[in-house]
């Protein structure tokens, strides 16, 4: 950990005409949260979440959401800001995160952006902008019909064939995002990734990751983490969310861990099958994250994933 603190110190001491920003990124279960909290405690600063699932209230266990105890007094932002049936765009995240960063900089704090949602991290760190585009509801209805007939993966495969890089950033169960990406390609013939306009950077950014490249060890951590989630009460958590009146097809529940658990509660699969599917879903997600993060600047020292 001292290697990391030394690197952070050198970064903060290096003069720059731009304000400083620290980004802690990595695949699921790699130890991002713990690393960000330790840095925040050392610097006396705060953490801004960059996780498209942890924005939802009540989705705690299945998203690996940081607990009050784990926060160790470090304030966290952009967690629990939407109900499970609310939508939240990358543009909305960019606006909210930028406003929080501005407030922290005014207090002379170094903001720490922490998460595994590449689109969120890119929108802030690289200052991307996507031109507004009116929704084509007829096209969306056609895609939704295909989804209901063939499943979420069918649409994701469609997107992967025409826009493989962007598809890596979206989980197949995030069907609204998949349909939107298909719609953009249908109307423009270009990827959302290509259409993004990269503006002048707002921050001098240090990228840090706890992931050391040991995929086998990461997958073992993912499997153990899923077992722990079920032991902590993931099934009961899903039941309580449904009892609040949220439907299985709402935005928040259409994600890894929750979708499979709902299928189990509906009697479609048994517990062990449910666990296996959640583990596989998280391993696949981690693989896509690792591919997405290859473009991030590498740190000068290798950061070691803690066992």
C-alpha cells in the first residue's frame, strides 16, 4: 500500500494547470472500494461512486455496495440516488459527478472517482460528450418485441456484431442501453463510441487499479464473493424489493444477481443453478471490464491485488 501512497504523493506534488482527479478502477471484486477508501482517509477527501448498479436504493448485497462500516467515515457520493424503477443516463452521471467534483475542489479536496462502469469513468475523466438525439419509439418498440421473443442476449449479440467495442461496456441484461446503442447505429451508421466528442480535459487524472492481471485469482474471488452474498441474504433482499412493489422488469432489478434470483423465486431454477449463473454472469462482466480498461493509462508500479 505504501507504493500506492508514494505514487499518489508524487502525482499531487507535480505541478499542473488542471485540477487533480484520482480514478480508482478495475473489474468487479478486484478491491477498488477498499483502495479508494484507504487513499481518501490518507488525503482527508471523499469518494464519488462510478457504478451503474449502486446508484439504486435497496440493491445493496447483490451490487457489493459499500457499507457504513466499510466507509470508515469517508463520505461517498452517487450511491443510493435512484429508485429501482428510475432511469439514469451517462449524461446525467457526468453532470452530477462534475458538480460534486467542483464542490470538492472548492474545499481544496482531491476528488476520488471509484467504480467499474467504464462509461461513467470515461464521461468524467475523458470529458466525452454525446450529441443529443431524439428517440425513435417505433424502432425501440421493434427491438423490445425481439427481446421479448428471443431474450436479452439476442439483442446484445446484434449489437456485438455491429459495434463490438461498445457492446463490451454494456451487460446483456441492460437491455435499455443495448436498444439505445442499436438505435444510434441504425440512425447514424456509427457507434455511440465514435459519435462521442472528446473535449479538452477538465482534470489532471491519475488512474489506479488494484487488479494485478491474475485472472484465475480474480475469478476465485468473484465465486467466493457470490457465495458470501447469498449467505448475507441476497434472496431475502430481492424478496423485500419485490414486496415494495417493484416489478422484475424494472431497471434496477434487470442486472446480474437480481435477475437470476428472481428466476429462482419464480421456480424456474434451483438455488445452485442460480448461484452458478450469478457467478458466470459476474465473471463474464469482469472479462468485459478488463477489455474496456485496457485503454486506461498504466500506472508506473504494479499494484498488487490483495488475497
